[in-house]
């Protein structure tokens, strides 16, 4: 089973449970009905904001630590120059 399939199955499961509680087919055990009515509709927005924060944090950390791998940086520059040389030999203008 691929990762995308697992994510789709888990997302569908959680969305189904959320919808069943939201439309009051099931009750949340141990929770006051008024609290569930106030908080439950906000869970998808909270998940969206949390995912966005995580994504921006990961992106920022990746940018912050980009030059922490000098050997990978040098290897990447060599591969870029090899690709440019290959394209130039085939008559493609890369500059």
C-alpha cells in the first residue's frame, strides 16, 4: 500500500468520524453537548492552520540550514556545470 493510499484512507476515516459527530449521529463520550457544538466545527480549520504552520516552519528551517552541507553544495554546483556543458555541446544556449 502506497503512502498516498494510506493518507487517503486515514483522511477519509477522520473526515467521516468528524462529519458523523458534526451532524449529531454520534455523541462524543465524556463531553458536554454545548462544548462539542462550539468546538467541533473549528477542528478542520485548526488542522489547516497547524499544517500550514508546520509547512512554513519546515520550509524556513530548510532555508536556514541550506549551507550546512558544504560537500552537498559543491556536488550540486558540479552537477549543474556538467549539465550546462552537456547542453552547450548539444547546441543549447544556457546563459
